[in-house]
């Protein structure tokens, strides 16, 4: 008898180590904005019982725990955001646009609401997320197949898993978000060594979009269950022409002097009630499509960056809440991925599928290894090999700078020109610090002040 179809949503929550590294728009205030617009609204959903799977990267947790970090976030919400909205509203009124000014003043209230939500948990956002922290990832979100050695993969995975266990032991059942879904079969044994029992993979280029084989977890030869994500449905939310492009939604590109967005995609002044209705309609449509996808059984796994919901798509949290409700109304089983995997029918890993895959360009590793970013990837690999050569004499400061170098974010941001000079500046700074720490040159206080506080060098020293 065919098992009933299920849908699982994985929210992958990640931010590179920006705490203490600059301000707007790609320094630490990028994180504060994500807290206000994504993390707190998603926490509301989870607290209300939404059966979503939350993945938290260790490097994000490190920042949420950093001394003084959430105090600065509160100051951002209490002072900077209200002031910037006020200045924009004044400018709009001077220009005869009272309608835009009114929307800016309304939008400022959302930051007051976020501040109240942060204050309500005593500024302990990580503590609030802790009951829902089901999945983890590598220590700093490294592209595992592009690391130079097995030891480098162990360094990232074992430190990532251990930091999650230290924080959320009761919640973890072996789920691991492979950064950028960047997978090759040779890393499976190393994941298994770290205690990983399940991970998501992107196999659209292999199976083809919409193929029913995406609806069955795969058992790797070396142990972990590998769960295909369903790109055909994900792109309805994530793709350039997906739901967020709807005319009533907030335009994320047209901005005011102080970087606010009082317009809708169709050029009208943003109307939050109109946008809520569009979110409800789109959620109904998405639930209907998901129900059709699993009508004959199977597990439809939908993976998204948490930051899509709020930070990039303003109405994303509203859409998610409406989708949860629409699934209930249809009798569609929306379930945490760990629970679904306990009952899912499993296929073996496809014979002959040994190439690298990811959710980057062409589902390959090209995004992080193209000629444009080859210097980043190559120099990070070189640093890893030099750290291995240092052996037990490797200084912890050098090891932390290596972790920072290995983050996938610098190549990703540089490849698509998403953050100006910021990614190259960050990478170059960590490389310089790594070189000096490796040479035992005395360094000042580490800017990576809360990265990997329980760091173990042992995995880096294994052959």
C-alpha cells in the first residue's frame, strides 16, 4: 500500500561572520536586519506550532551569542531604523509625496514590533530558537567538496556538529545541511564519521525537474540518507518569476535615499493589506500544487534560505503562515523532515552518479569555482594545506582565520557582484591574519571574537 504523500519544509538559517565587521549594508547591520525581518517572524511561526524544519549554522549561532551583539541589534532597531524612516518621510513630504511618507511611517512601526519581540525574550534570540534547532551545518558554511583534504572536511563538519550538540543536544537527530547542497559521494563517509544521518542534495540536473524520483530519499553507500530537494516547486517561491514577483508585494529594488522601499512591484505605493491578500492567494495556490505533487505518495522536500522570508521577500513570513494553514485545510501532511524520514521509503543512491552537484549555477560547483572566484577558492585551499603542514603547532587563532577563509559566502557574493568590495576585503583580511598567525606574528584582538569558541584542532590533524 502506498504511503500518504508528505511535504517537508527546511529553513536553512545562515549568515557569514559579520558581527564586528562594518555596518550597513553588508556588515553587522545586515545581521540585525535579518533578525528583525526574518528570524523573529519565523520564531513566531515556530512557537505557534508550524511543523517546519529549522537549520541553524554554527557560525550564525556564534554571532547570536557574541557578547554585546544583541544589544547593538536592539540599538539598531531602537535608534537607527526609526531615524532613517523619519528622514525619508520628511523628504517625501517636502517633495509633495504624503502617500509615500505615510507608508514609511507605517513601516517604521515594524521595527518597533521587532524590538518588542527581542525585548520579550530578554535579547536571547538563540534561546528562543533553541527548541526548534533541528539541523546543523559545517562550522562556517564551507563548500565541502572544494576543500583540499579529508582532514579539512572533518575540521568543518566535526566542529560544526559538536558546536550544535553543545547547544542543542536534545533537538539533534543527525540532520545536517550540506552548505549550498554542494555534494560529492566521497564526502558521505566523512559526514557519517561526524554523526550525520541525513542531508539534502540537489539532483535536478540528474533526474530532471519534476521527476518522481525527487520524492524518495536515497541511501548513500557510506551511510547518510540523502534527500533530494524538489526544485520544480521550490522555484515557484525562489525563482525570479515566482510568487515574490507579484505586483502587490514590496519592491526590493527601488529604494529611497535612506534605503527604504515604500513601493510595490507594480509601481504603486505599497499597501500592506493588498500584499497580505496576495500572500494568502499565493499560499493557497502553492498548497494546491504541493498536494498534487504528492497525490500518489512520496516525500516532497522544499528547502529555502530562512532569509528569503522577510529579508529578501518582505511578505515571506505572511506567506509561510498562510501556507501552513492552507495545508491544514486541505488535509495535506506538512511534517518536520526528521519525522518524515523515519517513515519514508528509501531508494539506493543512483549507480554512476559520482559528479559534484549543488544548488548553484547549473547545479554544479561553478558558482564557487569559476574563473572569477578561482583566486578565493585556490588561496583558501592553499591555506588549508599549510595549516595541515603546521600540524600540532597550529595556533588556534590561525585555525579560526582558516575557518573564516573557508566560508562559501565570499565566493558566492563575489561571483554575482552582490556586495561590492566587501567579500574580497573580508577574504583578504582573514588571509593576511592567517598568514601572520601561522608565522607566529603577534596579532591584536581577534575580530572573530566569538567564532568557534569550543574549537577542536583534532579533526584537522587526522590523516
